C-alpha cells in the first residue's frame, strides 16, 4: 500500500509543475517546452480559380461553355448528312466532325477578333453610376479581355461538343 501511495504522490508532484491541467468546463492545452512552443505560421497565397461567377455573383452562371457545347454538338450533323462525303462508308462521320471542329475554331477566331477590335480602349472615359451616385460595375464582356475569355470558353465547349457528337456517331448503331 505504501508503494502505491508513493507512486501516486510522485505522479502528482510531476503534474504540479505544469501550467494547466484542463477541466471539463474549460480545457486548456498544456505548456510546450523547447523549440516546439512557437512554430511559424505559413500563409499560402489564395489559389486562382478557373471558373468565376460574373461580377462575383454566384447566382449568375457563365454560359459560354454550355452554349459552345450545344453548338459543337449540333454542327456536325449537317456536315455528316449533307457534306460531299455523305455516301462514303465510315468516312462521312469523321469528315463531318472534322469540318465542324474547323468551323468552331474559325468562329472562335472571329469572336476573338471582334473583341479585340470593338473594345480597343480598356476603360471608357465616363463611368456608369446609379441615380444615387454609386458606381456600377461594368460587365466584363464589355472589354477585350472579357471577349477573349468568352471566346476561350466557347471554344472549349464547342470542341467538346464536336468530340461528343463523334463519340456518339461511332457508338450508337442507329442514328439518322
């Protein structure tokens, strides 16, 4: 019994050197000793987001990729069924999809060219304000950079739509 009491008293004396024990009402961390007491805090830069909402409003979606996807999906059809290689077996689908992909790239170049020529000045001389005098954020599409981003998203969507149309023409046995 005396040995047990001695071990308990030695454990209590070791614990009494700590700054806090912790309790059910308010837990406090025990003091650290040595070089681990202060670790440097590393702040990392915020990652750049590829997809961003228009004007910071998450309820407005960026529609250039889905619109491009729809255009890219429906463009190969006329090239496949009405193109000059429509009667050549197993070639009409490939030629039609390649023609549609070429048209998507040509239209993307036209979008980029329009944005570069139409919006040569970065900022207009007069800002847009409400009746109370508050500045209204300009639409990002009303700049050359906005049109460039729009054309990039439209191109990705359009080429994805063409690729999806090609996959479907190769896997579905009955398409007309």
